[in-house]
């Protein structure tokens, strides 16, 4: 059996996948979120949907949390989500789809966020 110490010391950074984004002229890395990152993303999205559903930036928000360097460090801060949301929807959709699969975010999960 794993102890609490075993779990906390385990290097479970998670999968990092490199994908091509021709709209941006190169490749990017997408990662699995930590539990804290996922909770924060869900809270951020729920709050944004309550305030103004038209400007929730769900795609850019997930991309900002999951786009990373080769070591898993985020490329974008939460303050850059709005700016990232102005980029190509085709590129963002491609990254969003990969991040959604990697993080086991189903369409039902996204619908639940919209309800809450």
C-alpha cells in the first residue's frame, strides 16, 4: 500500500503531448492538469459563465492552463486568457480537443459547468 508520503513524493506530472499548430507555424506542448489546476479552471469557467456567458473564453481558458513547455511549465498566465482567445479558433479548437481528451473532460463535464 502507498503511504501519504509515497503519494506526495511521486513524480506524477502526467503526460505531455506535442502537437502541430500550422496556424502558428510550429508545435506546442499540451499537458495534463494537476488537481488544483483543474479545480481552479472549473471555478474560473463557472464564474465567467455566470458573469457573462458570451465572453467566458472556455477554449482559451483550457488552452492557457494546458499549454506548456517540455517540462510542463505553463506558457500563459490567467491574465493572458482574453488575449489568447483572440487567436485563431481553428488553432484553439485543435489544442482544446487534445487538452479535453488528455484531461478526461467530456462534453457532459462542459455542459455541467455551463449549468452551474
